[in-house]
C-alpha cells in the first residue's frame, strides 16, 4: 500500500488515438484506455507535462502483452523520498529530481527507464507475485525484461543494445564466485539489498538468452510473443493460483511452447547454477604446413579456487555450474605465406 498527501497539481494524460494504436500493431482489447494521472508539487507543472508525455505510448506498448490489470495508473512526484521510486498497486511514487524540462535531453535516458519499470511492475511484481522467496528472481526479471523491450521501442535499438552489452559486461565481472544462483530452493528469507541488485542485473539477461534460444528454433516466436503474454493472461484470468508464479511453472510453460529446446539444461546452467564462462583464444602458425591452429579454451573464473580455499562449504550452496568446466578445442586453418602477410 502506498499513499501521498500534499498540495499536488494534477495532470491528466490524454488518451491515444485508436487508429494510431492499430497502426503500431497493438491490438487494444477495449476502447476504454486506463487513466494516466500525474501529480507534482506547485512550480513544476511544465516539467511534469514534459516528463510524463510518453507514458501513454508506454502503456499502449505494454498492453500488447496483456490488458492492464487496473483501471488507472498514478504517478506522484514528491520531494526528498527515501528511494527514487516506490511501486504499489496502480501507483508509482517518484523523486521530484526525475522531472526535466523540454530543453534537457540527457535526463530522459535516466528518467524513462525508471518510470517505465514502475509501470511494467504493475503486471509482474504487483499484480503477479512470486510464489516463494526463491522465485523473486523470475518476477523481477520479467518486469525488467519487458521494460527492456519497452526501452527498445521508445529509445531505439542502438540504445537497447548498448544497455544490454553494458549489463552483460557487469554481470560477467560480478558472477565469478561471489553470488548465489538466481534460484535457491527452500529459501526462507528474502534476498538482501546486495543480492537483489545482482538479481536485477542477471535475471533479465538470462531471460534474454532464453528468448533468443526459443526464437532460433523456429517453433515459437520467443519469450516475448508467446510465454510472457500467456503468463500475464493466466494471472489476470485467475488460472494462476493466487496470482503467484513459480520457477517450475514458468519453465513448464516454456517447454510447452518450445518442445525441441532442452529447457532442463538451460535451467541448470543459468538459473540453478552460478558463474559465467571465460573464453581464451590463442593462435599458432605452423610454417611447415602453412596453417594456423586456433585454440579456444573455456573455463570458469579463478575466483572459484579462492572461494573453495576460504569457504569450502560455500561451493555446494553457490553451485558453480558443471557446464563451465575446463574444455579446449583446436581448429587448423590452411593459409599461404602471402595471405598471412596480408592479414598481418
């Protein structure tokens, strides 16, 4: 539950034209669009109208997954909150520092993902909840993954891929023995702040990989087009008991949609296991046979050695995946001296 009291100025976002919604390939389930209401303190009215101007477009995009579960969404900007954003049912409370005037472009790259994540959380995180503490990664990851697709829609593919690559580099640097897997069965307490920060980083990346693998098989349109709308419909229609989503139920839906994908191996590797693989590539030129031997070495980080020495019992809990064990492959490429000189 969340509430705010003060001398707020109200700004009502106009409804989007139905013709434009159809041209954007979004199939509105009803002519009645949810109310979008924005509130700010006196003196920030112009900044408020500019900051929330895109939220109707964001709402229309998210409704393409499934209908909005509430009748309205309120955005309240307050002064000096404890956190930048707080999300509750049909309401998001934000810091007034997120507001920006029309002549400030850079702030949009910071403000928009924060506000759209609060909106995406209405589907996954508020209306649909995790079944247990072990499933928090999934509900959080779904909201962040949907928000990433919305970022691509609003800010373009280049911005989306830049953010994706930056998150991948951060995840590889962090996930080298210091964190537990995303899903730890039997967890009796909620994750702490540091663990939640890591989950928020890795979970949408894992869902991105799952979406790519499902789409590559050609048996489905991927996670965003099949699995996620199905899950949201089950939560809104009452099929999902208590609107609580579990990791087992999620992967059961994925197996049903994409029958030829080895979901169990993927789950053990990226959800039930921890760590990221490291690749080292080397090349050696054989002058006698005029060939280059390319060696690819794959292994887990050296951090696991340190973890085992200091905390031997932590290895079982942190569960480094067996798929990242050391392996080497060699490939020989025949090449002439003239061609080699050209390459060099």
